[in-house]
C-alpha cells in the first residue's frame, strides 16, 4: 500500500494517543483538539483496514494491531524528531514548540522577568506554559521540561538549578496581626487563623520550622485550605489569616508594608527552583536558550 502524505501526520497523532492513552492529553502535547485527533485516527484506521484502538467513555487501549504499529514506528519517528531538532544547530536562532510544566510561584518569580527578552531574542520559539502545583509526570503528559523546587524533582530526571535555596516564612497582614497579635513560637500558631496549604499530591502541608538544631512541624489550624498561590496571596493580604510560603513571593508586599513577617528566627531553608527533563530525549535548543537566559538574568540570584 503506497504511503500517503497524510499518513505521516496521522501516524504522529496515533503515537501521541498511544503514549497518553488519552485524547485530551495527546491533543495538548500536539497543539490540536481532541476531536481533530479522533477524526485523524478514524481516517487512518479506515485506510489501513484495521482497528488500532479500543475506546470507551473511561479508557483508551491499544488493539493487537495498534500495539504492533506503535512498536514498529515509535523509534523511526523519534529519530526524525531528533534529526529535525538537531538542525537548529545550523540556524541563526532556535525554533519550534516547547511545553513547560511550572509550579505556581516560579512563573512570576523566574519566568516573568525574562520572557520579554526571550521573545525578542527567539521569536520563532513557541512556549506553551502550564502553571500548576499538581504533581505530574512530564514525560507521560507530553512536556519537554518542568520547573519545581529541587526536593520534589523525580530522581530519574536531569535537573539544573535556577535559583539559590529559598527561605520559607510566615506572613500576615498588619490588620490581622494588630487584631490577633504575633506568634512568638511556632506552637502558638495553634491559637491563630492559618491558611492551610494543599499540595500537588493532595496532601495538606504541615508547616516546617528550624532554629539552630531545633526542628518543629506544625499541623496548623484553619478553616480555609487553598492550593493556588495567587488566591493564597489575596487571602493573606485581606487579613484572612497567616500564610506560610517562599520569602521571595512575600517580598514586594513586605516592602510596601502590606504584609509583615513573623517567626523570622524560625525560617526554614528549602531547595531552590530547578528545571528538569528526561535524559533519554534530546534537549530542544529553545529550551537550552531559555535556561541560559534565566541563569544569565538571575531573577532570584544564583
């Protein structure tokens, strides 16, 4: 059977669906709609004369024919992708699409200060940035790289530091502190209103404190639990309660007098931001350029 030009696109779409077992995730990786992928797959199955996927409302699985096709074409397509990316070495500037998964606070602290310059320098690179605190498998979900705190980077990933270590502190609005007072010891947080933090793996975070050799972990009380940084910042500024977070996030509000730090002697050091990616894939030139620019600009110092 002669190979049609449309087959190459449909094969690429099929590989993404096979990898994710999910049309929406495959579409996000490729930058196309789930309905377009479904239409493409139906056309491919019709031309090949075999069913490649079994689809229900809850799952997508490969048929025996689909498994055979994936095994046969995965390596050649990866080689083509690598060869195309390697051509960036001969260009004046990199091009292509890069998907990043970024923990919430890193977007304003690390990316915002450099993106205008990056777009000026590399106008042919398209950045698709997903900002979320949810823990994801970047390879499984089709991302080229992720940015997280160093201690949460999966061990099987290649990681590069983008910031120095960060102090984790407690902040409150002056109106709240004037009304309820300032805690002098972490244990006193049990008598305060605190904004509880839901982590990306759905656990409730227990606030950690250090002073010299002393270490204390407090399961703080509070009627408000939040998993998103911008909302948490809005709530602490409004005097809803005390908030635990990275000091650089609070710094502009501290400078303006909108927030005050408490328990500063108990600030806990944590690993800084790292960018990470699979060592089994070629790193896109555009991603290398972004990392170099962040390390050159040093938005948080390094």
